C-alpha cells in the first residue's frame, strides 16, 4: 500500500489498519501463509496547549507563556509515494492480500494505492533475478532478506581499478 498524499497518520490509525489486515489474512489465508510489515513509524509527537474556557479563566491562564504543551499523541509523517504496508505471501494468496490491504485502506485518511511488487518477498531482487541467483547458489539468507555472494575467481578490471596501488605490487618488489 502506497500513500498518494503528503499527510500525517496517527499511531491509532496504523494499529487499526494492522489489525484489519491481519485479521482478514489469518481468517482467509491462514496464520502462517503471510508476513505483514508496517513500513512507517509514528515518531512525530503532537502536543496541545489546553486553554480554559470557563468564567474567571483569564486569572488562571498564562496565555502563550510556557506554551510547549503536553503530549497529545504520535503520528507518522508520510510523503507521496511512500510505502505504508507490505505483505509477502505466495502467489495463490494474491486475491486475499489485495482484499486485506483494501480493507486496511479504509482506516487511513487521504488516498492510498495498492501496488503489486515485481520483487521476491521483501528483498530488492526481481523474481527472475532471484530465481537465477538461487539456481547458481549465490544467495545467503539474512533474516527476511538475502545477500548476494560475489562470484569467485579472478578480479575484473573495474574491481582492480578501485584497489590502491600498494595492493597491486607483488610482495617481492620494494618501492624505491
């Protein structure tokens, strides 16, 4: 799910969307058939400077003196095109994932768009590249991500050009 507007999403809205998406996926796809990830975090703290509105309030209040306020809640500041929620699942559960994200979309203000990624799971590798690297045995699991192992053998000219000159001289020769 991708945001289409620049907005602030409260921690309560993020939690409501998580619960709605999780409940639908558990009910229709199974508890172990998916992995839901919230991609934004509510770091921004909202504050309120409460004012009294009763009779005689002018003697109790200090106006704008010390107006920093008390904490009111937390929000996540979201940019246009920023990813809000990600779900990885097998291809057979694609309709359930889209319906779960559609239901979670109603918990947020503003507009969001549902996108299907070409990448494999939460990795940054496209599906075709992932499968070829997997066949070559060049992938190492790293939590929910993978690391690509560099090919073994002689160094190419690009890699050699990045090395310092002291590494390129043979051990027997001394620089004078």
